[in-house]
């Protein structure tokens, strides 16, 4: 998917994550801040990158501010931000396709 415009999903509340996606400079650039970075930083980074790969995002600047979110929440926030940045409406979301 091509990132067409900046978009965000999520909040800065406890147990959530705020994900911002912008057009990139030729590759995926990930900036991660987390309240649990020492314990789960590698897992959070892997979850974000796996989700971007599954959605076929190859050129984006992604910023994640994590406040202790579960993996399923992080995946949902990344998917939502990417789909918003692509201008997808509810009717155009690939349910059962790229979103798993």
C-alpha cells in the first residue's frame, strides 16, 4: 500500500499506543517510544514491522508512542493508521484479505 498522506490512530492513554504514519523517503523508518521499552521494545518493533510488511507498506515514516499496549492493540493501531493514510473508506477495507 502506498502512504498518500499523514494519518494517526490511537491515544496516549495507559494500555494504548498512538501510531502516526507519513510518506517516507524510500524505506520504512520506525521511531518507537515506549513506557516498557526495556522489557518489550524488541517485540513491539517486530509487531509493527510485521504488520507493515503484511500490509505491503515499503515506504513510510512510522512513529509509535506506546503506553503499554498489547500486541493486538498495536496491530490494530498500525492497520488503522495505514488504511487512513491510503484514503480507504470502510467499504474499501480488505476484510479477510490483507487485514488478518
